[in-house]
């Protein structure tokens, strides 16, 4: 069952994402603790506090009754806006090609987050919610919307895209999920949307002009999106990257 979203406001977008979680989200693997210093309960971690060493999770496993072609969806916190609002990253694919033994360790230990700014993927770092798994031989497609708050048609376009990608039986949707991993950021400028701005952020700046050199302090949403795109461009890293030390 597909949920209905009335695009526009930040709170409407959040309700839609909560409904997506309820309708499609895969149960994340259990948190195993900190490594190599032994097991650390997730409840003992301070919220949004990056660890000094990787957190470890159990492997992602396909639930009973699911096939490789069924929808895989995982929602995670990419970053917080300057006003503290959520900027979500939603991963959509199917269960085929998911890396587990012999390749899933990077996702399960979250070691690939070590080189990113601590504000990026804070829940994955702190043990609240894991990062999405990696998939073998599936290119990653990034979809983002609402960098300009007043461009509400972008939310309608994104809604249509998600409606197709999440359709359980449409042959186009099945083929897209089989061959690609989709990473979706539904609202890149939630503060501007909530404040009623047309093109600007909190500082009255057009975030479309900051993709080349965003900063975590002043353009955290663009900064995090750019870091996530760069990270997924090399996830999982191939043997050449590992041998060269570039990863």
C-alpha cells in the first residue's frame, strides 16, 4: 500500500517519511556494540555523539517470506539543519545483490564513515540506526529536492518518482530496483521551507551557489549531501582503491 503525501511543508514531508517507514522499511540489524573495545549498549551512547572507533552491527538479512525482488527501503538521518530539523536519506532498491559475507563488513562496522564530518550520519555513528547496506554491481542514483523552498513542484515530482520506485509489481519499478540503488533526499533546505522562504536559507543565501565549497557550519545540508554522494561513489571500494590507500 502506497501512502499519500500532500507536498509542501516540512512537517508533511516528515509524516510521509514516517508512513514510508511503517509501510516498507526493512527491520534494521541489531546493534552489536563498539569495536574493538567490547560491547557497548546503544542506550549508553550520547545522542549524535560520534564514536572514537567504529560501531558494529549484525549483518543485514532478508526477512522470511521476502524475495530478492521485493522492495528494500531504509531511512536514516543524513544531517541536522542549522535549526535542528531532520534531513533524511532514503535508500530504495530490492534485496538482490546485497553485500553480506566477504564484502558487507564495511557497512556493518561503519568504518567508511571515519573520514566524514562527525555531523554526517550521526545516528549511524552513535548506534541509534545503522547505515544502509552496500549492493554489488548496482550503480547508485541520487535524487534530491527542495534546495529552493518555494519550488513546491519539485516535491510533487519527487512524490511521483517515489510512487513508481516503490510500486511492488510495476515492471519498470521492478527493473529499476533490480539494477540500481536510489538514494533520496526529499528536502535539502528544510529550514527555508519551514520559515516560508522562496529561494534562501537561514542566512538569506541561495544554497544552489554553494555546491562547490559548502561548509558544515553554514551549509550543513549541502555539505552532507555532497559528502554522501562522494562516499557512495566508492562504496563498496574496489581492490584498486583499497590497495592504493585512497579509501
